[in-house]
C-alpha cells in the first residue's frame, strides 16, 4: 500500500448535511466501520465547538481501538490578534487526544477581509502561529485551505502564500478545498498542478455543487495531490462532499493505485449500507459502485449479452466492491432476462424456448395491466413456479367479503372480513376483524389456515404501498398494491392489480402467504 492518505470527514463535514444528526455512540460505531474499510484518517468532529464532539474525543481515547486509521480533530486557526496558546478552541484541539489536527484556514483574500475582518498579514500569522503551536505540542497538523480555488482565481499570490506559510510552519499536508463546490475538473487539475510548484504535500477536499466532487478529486490526484478527503455516501454540507467510496474505488480500480489495505474494497458495499443505517439516510439505489441498482440490468438486450459474458454490460466485476449483479424482470425483459432470472431462482429454462417465450409474453401482458415484477420478485417467482407446474396450492379460495362499519360515537370505522376456503380437506369459513379492510382480510386468511400451517403466525406485513395507475379516472382507476412481508429473517414483496383496491390487496396478500409458506418448505395439504 502506498503512503497515499484516504481521509474521511463523514463525522465532521458529513454531519453538516441537512437532517443528519449523529449521537456520540453513532460516531463511535461509524468510526469502527471506517476503520474496517481501512481508511487512513477519520476526522471525528470539532472538539470544543459543542459538548457532543468534545465527549466523542474523550470517549474515543478510551474506547476506540483502531487497527488502520488515525483519529483527526478538526478546528480553526486562532482568533485574530490573540495567541494560539491562549485560544480556547485551539486548547480543545490540543487536549482532544487526537494525534492529528486539521485546521481550517482562510486562503481567499475576500474572506479574510469580509468574513474574518482582519488583515491579510494577520491571517498568515494566524496560520503560522497555530500550526507551530500545535507542532510544538507534539501533534501532526494538516491545513484545510478554505475557498482555495476561488481564492487562487481572485488573488493567486495570496492563496499561494497561505499554502507556503502553512507548509513552512510544519503542516504535513495542505488541503486545497473547493468549499463552495463550484469548480470543474479542468480548473481543479490545472490549479493543483500549478500549486505543486510550492513543494507542499497537497490534498483535495471537494464539494458536489456542480455534481463534480468525485471528478474534481480525481483531477486533483492526477495533478499530484496525495491526500484525498471525502464522506461515505457523499454526505456533507448542501449537496455533499466527494463520495469517499466512489473516489477510492476509482483510484484502486481505474487508476491502479493501492490506497486501502488489501481486500478492504470488497467490504465497501456492506460498510456503506451499514453507515446508512446509522445515519438513518436510506442508501441511494443509484450510488456508483455500492447502490443496489449499480449492477441491476433491466433491458432485454443487456441481459442477452450478459448471458454470454456479464462484463459486456458492466464496468467492473461487482464483487470487487462487495456488490452483486441483479436481473430485473419487467416489460423490457426478453427471453434472456427470464432465463437468467430463472437461473438465479434455481430454475433451468435453457433448452425450453416455448416456455420461455410464453413466460416472457405473460410478463409483458401483465405489466401492461399494471403489474410490476421488478419491485415484486416474490410474485414473479410464483408466476415462474406456476409455469413450471410447481406452484404449491396451500388453500383454494371460494370467496371473500369485507364490511366496513362506522359505529355511533366512535371516530374509527371497524372492518370485518369473511373468507371461505378449502384447505386440509375441509371447507372453512372464518371471520376476521381489523382496523381496515386489508387488515381484516389478512386476519381472516391467517385464522383460517393457521392450524394447518402454523408458520403463517411468523409472517408480518412491513410495508403496504398503493399506486393509482391510470390517473384521470378518479375513483374508477386501476390500482396497484405492493406488499412487503417478513418472517423476521427474510422479506419478500408481492403485487396485486385491479380496479378495486381491496381485490388488488387480496391478490398481493395471497401471494405473500403462499410465497412465505413455500420459502419455509411447508408441504401443502390436500385442498
Ligand atoms: C468550510 C467549513 O465547513 S469549516 C467547518 C465549519 N463548521 C462549523 O462551523 C461547525 C461548528 N461551529 C461552531 O460550533 C461555531 O461556529 C464555533 C464554536 C466554531 C464558533 O462559534 P462563535 O464563537 O459563536 O462564532 P460564530 O459561529 O458566530 O462565528 C465564527 C467566528 O469564527 C471566525 N472564523 C471563521 N473562520 C475562521 C478561521 N479559519 N480561523 C479563525 N477564526 C475563524 C469568524 O470570523 C467568526 O468570528 P467572530 O465571532 O469574531 O465574528
Ligand atoms: C474545510 C471545509 O470543510 C471546506 O472548505 O469545505
């Protein structure tokens, strides 16, 4: 592995994202995940700026046992016209227990004069004094030059003077920040190449306001930067920071650099999703490398080539980043898609062109009616089983009926469902109650079959989504219902479609129960 720095700022700049709020325990968990990924540096926050960040560093010193990473504390240069030794926030950095301190410094003359309200000379002194002071106290220092690129375009000499001052005072790395995220890759590449002439070790910190944060980071590295900052899942102020996983995967897989310890990149998808759970931000399906859709193929033509060689429609082997290829069944499927999906589900349809063609036609015609199989894998698997003659019949529905009743003095309407079916050689008629018609039907169906099939007691609905398909028909429209069910271990999605929302829900419900029992390898009893 090279001496290249992979520097994560999820817990500092990532936490500046709207709606993202981390507890101290969240931060400790994230730090362990980042260490597991093998990043070199973890910026834990700004000690002294709020009690939580101060507590994090205190706890980290006692509880975090990092294998790969070094913890960095973030803070600012001293206040104007004061001494670094007497500055309260500098003291918090000194006392944080972190061996690395990353100082944010102004490098754009306009910011020095308007935001800091001091002179250009005093700002240089603030950088020099603070770096020297912390170095004397035994800490390693990195300097983040805020608004560097805008500063360089407005007053090149001053921006370069800040870089030189930081490096001469003992900063190990001077990080050029695109704080407003407005740069494009050609500008970043050219400017970083010019700043290399200072002799300072350079880093890059890019925001994503032009959608170019990762591209700008790559341009900086190609121009000579050897320290890369970013956040997991691209979190960060406004539109976020460069996504650290995308950046690192690009460096390793596209530029042939070795920046993580051997084998760690293959953990990227798992770690990116685990951190999403902690931040409570659902992972973006379309995130490069780690998204669930990153290697999902929907178009029939793609699948037909993938059948020959997956690399024909994929830029890398998904396993390199711990992701998987998936085939999506939809109206855009061709026979190749159905064949590959069948294989994924354990059915060999090769050599059965007629069945393949029939299934493909069925999928297309059902999708035209409103079904969506890419979102309802379980209903597709049952359709496939039906075509193969292996769909189990656990019960035979005779009829169902639902009543909704509003009782005087009560705001809640009560629903009551009657389900009549044959199962286990008996005719069963069961009444179920619920807080809505679907809930009542669900209860009635379970009660009817629970004695024969006790596994149904373990199934729980976790999501129920309704979509009106032909807008404009008002209450007369076609409705699609997607139901997600879990048994506590696995979860599966089924679909139902119809002009009546309860009929559509019932179809999805019957598929959900049938799929669950089949998954549990329950043997059907005579109906
Ligand atoms: C580009 C970035 O994202 S850098 C990271 C920014 N992150 C944050 O701001 C989050 C944490 N910040 C905080 O908790 C608070 O802003 C604190 C504790 C740092 C400061 O709080 P306050 O003392 O109340 O000051 P306030 O936030 O109003 O203003 C910031 C002050 O820092 C000064 N300042 C700004 N940049 C720097 C710098 N690089 N070096 C020294 N001082 C600076 C400003 O001039 C301003 O000074 P003033 O109080 O004399 O007006
Ligand atoms: C330091 C930092 O976060 C920035 O300039 O964007």
